[in-house]
């Protein structure tokens, strides 16, 4: 099971985050998670949103360069060691993690969600679910 993530190429200069968040807000798109990796001149903003197609259109209309990538989102209990178990399983099966970021649910059950970019999402999904790790789908987070 995968979730579609939007990646946005962004110049590293004042006001560009406003442009992006404004476009999404005006389109009624809710940001669920984000990560920004940057260099001196540019960055890649990665977003998980409640409506990927609407977000992509809004960003394109705002002049942004975007791409869609499938990622795996593991739903874990928010307790020490939960993430270790997950990354250990992937490592034991020779699965490389390209990048990772996380966020926490504000619900009573306080789940931690770990976003993994892995080339072979099908194999990684099977490894994790076979070991009882719940994967979140679109619309869940």
C-alpha cells in the first residue's frame, strides 16, 4: 500500500513557501505532512496532502514544478523503539531507505506516522505487513 507524495522544486529565497502554501490553501488542500531538504540555492519540498490531484493542479497553476512519488507510510504506536523495529525489518531484508520523515497524529491514540521512500515499495510493503506493521493509505492520514 502506498501514498502519493508531491515533491515541489523550490528556489531558496524569501516568499516561496508563501507562494506554495497560499496556492494550496486557496485550493482548499490540507497539508498532512511535509519535509524540506535544501541546498544554498534550491530545495525539494515533499508534501502529503488530503487531495493530491487538486494540490498538483493548484501548484502547477502557481507556476511550480512538481512530481508525484509513491511512498510507504507506516502507522506505529508512539512509543520508544517502534521505529527501530520497522527500520530493522527493512535492513534485515536488504531494503534501502532513500529518505524518511515522520509526523504524529493528534488523535487520542497518538500514532506516529513514518514516511519512507523506498524503490521497491511492493516488496517493502509485504515485508512490513507480514510482520504486523500497519501501513496507512491515502485518505487515512
